[in-house]
């Protein structure tokens, strides 16, 4: 079992090249939100960003045999999303107003391209750390702090006692402090 | 199959962005090494834009907004839609072997065919190794030399299984090709004074050892462990050079202590790894289970690592157990590793010199079994497009 976990990236890429659904799902789960986020930074349009991210997976699947290393695959997807986002932006601008000229396309510079990728990738890594919390604990933390629910509501939704919810909350916060100390600072503003 | 040169070029450009993201995320999680911290500082200092981006990425308000956005952007509908749009190959079913037991012969032919198929698939990759690497290097294995207290040496590779020799009240027993153990013959006899043996795993070797107290030590290539044939003092003291993975038998009355260079690691009963190679930038003590104390002041909890470099105090960071302990699972695992770090491990395990003709700044992610010939491992690295190798007379040359 342990070896399987360790080999995951290499195996995932091997399965991806061979066309396995499982490997596709793994790649999708790893990258979808990051690509969406990247598209959103350029287009500022949620629906367009989701479409663009989806299409990038169709495109990469057509060329799946070319990819041996995960970073190369990732880079291909980011480039695809970037090009599609810039195209979308041009078209939607044209529809709205023909007068807006080139200087609004700041995303064309090499620097901002890297900045947006850095932002998307940082969040991807952080979210991975967050998902390492035990499932129920993570669920409680998400409901309490991201969805803004009250302990009573969480307890009811998950069919747990309120005491159990606050125990799990303490446990989760302890773990989070180790992984996301800055976020913990933020959480500590919420009353217990 | 065609190699996508364009995408390799793009990947090289994006490599920097991925690296910076890794460093910022590591900064937020407080698990950067000293060197990585310095690298991040350097990057931030490069320009005002970098500094602004760093502040942006570490601002709790932004993080909260982004994480909320992510929670509110479901991925399942998109994944379902994609699955209906795309075509997939069903994976080969290995369970066929078990359910058709009487047809094992036929099934094994099928399996053979599957292996051949995989092999052809592998062969279909651009295979220029044949030209670039006329000479390969075989992986390391179970090799070690045992030095007894009177200075005699025993080459453990060639020794047969069974009792090797007797040291006082202790039998030294070779259990299998990669394991020796110390067994007390008569427990009622007083242990007498401690006599030291040394087990040395040379470059290209590894060996496992069971000490007289039942503690288990796996020695990595280019390492040695000096230990008494019986533990009769107040503590169980052993001396390590290089790298070893320890599973220490619990005995609160007699603490276990590892001395590595100028460092001491005190143990009650636990699993941990010590990497104390002289050519590594820091001594790393990684705790998997239990509790250890480093240099009498730093206590580690499981999953954490102490780093001791000559220039700094002991620093603790969250350990990546997968990479730190990979070697004991017979694997190389590298995550965001600089090439010199990769090649130090390669040099030890494949018993070769490494000559850098050029400085490679890229970082590498890969995992591969320690039982492959070196060409396969180097091939993985070459696939990134940022480095090439040649092998000659037990020497690997690194080129752009």
C-alpha cells in the first residue's frame, strides 16, 4: 500500500498516457480549481473561467501520449488556459465596445503570466494541505469557517453532538495551525 | 511516439513559477528548510513586483476569499461532463488470474503478453539511451563488511547463512543475504565489558542488523555503525556515520543513544532515520514514531525533522516522510530536489563519481525503484529536457 502511494505521480502519468479514466480523474482533481482560478484572474468571469478550464482537459486528453512528467503536463494546461482566456477577453471586449484598445491586455506581459501561475499554484498546494485533515474534521472546519455555519447547525447537519463538533473543531484548529498558521490567525477572530 | 519539444520548453519557463509557489506555500505552512527560506528571500528581494505578489499571497484576507471561492466552485459536474465527452481505455484486469485458477497456464501467457505490451509501450518512448549511455551501472545491493573487536574482518557478501562467529557470550548470525543478528548465548552469564564491532555498508551496499537488545538498524550505502556486542552500560550507545534507519526496542531503564559526528540523539523506543553523511549540508534526524531528543535540547514529535548544520542552531521542520524514508522502502523519491542532492544519492547507491560540467538550477520530482540500472533513473531526469548525462568508467558526467 505504502509503495503505491509513493509511486502515485509516476503511476498516474503512466495511466494517463494509457488512457485510464482513474488517472484522468486524479489529474483533474489535482488541477481543475487551479486552472479555473488562473482563467478567472484573466477573464474576471466565473462561467467563462469554468468553460475554459474544462476545454483545456479535452485538449490535453487528445495529446495525452506526449506527457511523461507531471510538471510538463501542468505547464501545457496553464498555457492552454492562458491562451483561451486571452482570446475570450478579446472577443468579449469586441462585443461590448470596439473602442477599448490594447493597453487593457496587461496579461500579455511575461511577468503577469508567471504571477498568476504562482498564485494559482500556491493555492493548489495550500488546499492540498487542508485536505490532509481527517475527512470529518475537515468537513466541520469547512462548514464552520468557510461556510460560516454555527456549531449547532453543523451538529444537526452531520448528526453529531455539539460537544463532538467543538472537540473536532479544536483538533482541526490544532492541525491547521501547523499547516496554515496565517489562516489560523484569521480563524481565531471568530468567537468560540 | 513524438516528443512534444514545445511543451518541454514551456515547462522549463513555468518551472520557476511552480518553484516559487512551492516556496510560498511552504512558507505559509512553516516547513521550509534553511536553504529554501534563503531561496524565497532572494526571490522576494529581486523586485518590487515579487514583493507585492508575496504579500498578496500571504494576506489572510485574500486567502480566506480564495478558499471560499474554491469551496463555492464545484468540480463534480464538470468532471462528469468531461467523462461523458472523452474516451477511456479500460485498465487491464489482473484479478482474472485469481478467479480462473484452473487456467493459470493460459492466464500467465496472457499476463506475459500484457508485460510484453507494457514493454513495447516503454520501448516506444524516445530511446536515445543506447547512444548516450554505452555503459550502464547496476544498482547497489546487500553488501557489507563486519569488523570484529580484535580487528578481524568478515566480508558478509560471501559468508554463508548461519553462525558466523562467537564474540564472548554472543553469537553473530547471518540470517539471510542482507541481515545479521546478535544473540546472547547464555542470559544468566554476566555481560562483562562492552566490546565494539563495526558494520560497514560501502558505496553501492546496504545491510540490516539486529542488535543484542533486539533493536533493528538498516544501514544505507556509504555508512557504518559501531556498537557493542552486548549492552552492559547505563545506556545503549552506538556510533553512526552516513545514514541509518532505526527501530529501537523499548527499554526505559537503558536509554538508547546514537552518536553521529558531534551530535547525540537520545531515544526511548521508537522509529527514526538519521542522515549524517559528511557531504550533505545538514545532519537530518527524522522521527516516524515515538520521541527522540537531539543534542539534549530539542525534542521531536512524530512527523518532524531536526536539521543540524554547522553554521546554525538545531532547526525543526515538518518532515516529508515519503522522501526521507524512501530509501528504506527501496525507492528513490525526490520532490522539488536540486540536482546535486539527487546525484549525491545516485553516487552512493551506484558507486560512482559524479562530475558536474555545468550548473543545473532546475528542481526535480520523481520516484523510481532503487533496483533499476542507473540509465533508467537518468533517463527520467533527461526527459525533463533540462539535463543530459554520459557514463564512462564509473563516472557520470552532467551536461546541459
